[in-house]
């Protein structure tokens, strides 16, 4: 696979995807959208990939959309930004949510606009101490996209979500952890090692079961309590038929480390 805008490698049962346009803070152009989506689809289909690590090169995680691709020049008419969302951002976010494998995100610097919301859509988010999150849409007269108006209220509550999106204030990694936006803030020098170790660990866990957990958590906000109880019942049935459940119980009874296969 010849790639221009991302790095893609598989090792130790997981895949590492690195956004690689550091000269523009890894902002999205159409090529990066296509390459990232193709890499994620590859991970989704490959049974040998049991976890995914998403990170970025350089001093920033992602500045969102490359505005150079979307600027309105002179007397040029307005651009229909919904087309970009419909063609690129929405399919990407739906893919991140639908892949039934854990996705770890390592935010190594500023995550702004769509870059912030793509990071927050991942399953377990770590951020370097120097990282920050900015809902920059209001600064240029736009509405948060990439799931931001859904993700933020669910993570931090309506009051904080409104302030974050209406004011566009920068939130530090420490504050993001305190508010529950992300899982953990770690020292800058520890981010790579910590997240690679986590991805490798998740790759050794019962992948099918983890995928079902992800499905249940993702669907909970739109389910009633009774619907969620029924969903748990149905997913538990699937999990109970898995090889990993059988192996997990056997290992527990035999007092040994389980050897999960992800099936």
C-alpha cells in the first residue's frame, strides 16, 4: 500500500495508524480521508488485527479540515460544506464506531475542530500533557461536526458542551481528563510507550467480547433501559458461544493465563 498522508504498520496483533501531514498539523485533505478510511477498513477485515492505535506525527494531533482546500476566493460562490461531511467525515466517524475492535487514540498535541472530535470518538483516549482540545468551529462561523454535538454532551454534559462549542476555549489534557473527555493524561515522553503497550495488551484480549462491549456502550444513549437490558441479553448469548469465553473460564479454573484467539 503506497501512502502519502498516513503511516500504517501492523505489529504484535495490533495496527498503528499515524496521521502524517505534520507541516499542516495533520489537517485533513481528501487524500488523507481516503487513506485513513482504507487503513481502518483493512483493520476491520483483518482477523490478525485485534486492536488499533491512532496517533499523529509532529507537534500536533490534527487541526481538523485543511481550510486551504475549502477557502472561498474573491467573487467565488459559497461552497456546500455538507458534501465534504457527507462524503468524508460522516463515513469516517461511522466506521470508527462500527469497528468491533478497540481503538486507542494517542493525542500528541493540539486536536482542533474535526481533529478533536475524531479523537474523542475513539474508545480509549490518552493525551500527552502538552496536548489540548479546541472546538474551533465557532471561530469561523461553523457548526461542530464529526459527531461533536453528540459526543461532547455525552462525555461532559450539556452545560460544558455548550460552553466549549460556543466559546471555542482551549482545554488542556489535564482538564480533559478531569472532565471525563478522555481516559488519561500522561507525560509527553510516556505517550508513545504507554499507548503502544496498551494496544499490544488489548490485542491479546478476547476481541469478540470487547467488540460486543463497544457495541453495547455505543448504542446505550439511544436505547431505553429495557431495550438495553434486552441488548445485553442478546450480546451475552453471542459472547457465551465464543471460543474465548470457553478459554477464559478454563484458564480461571486452572489458575493459568488465558490464551485468547479473538474468536
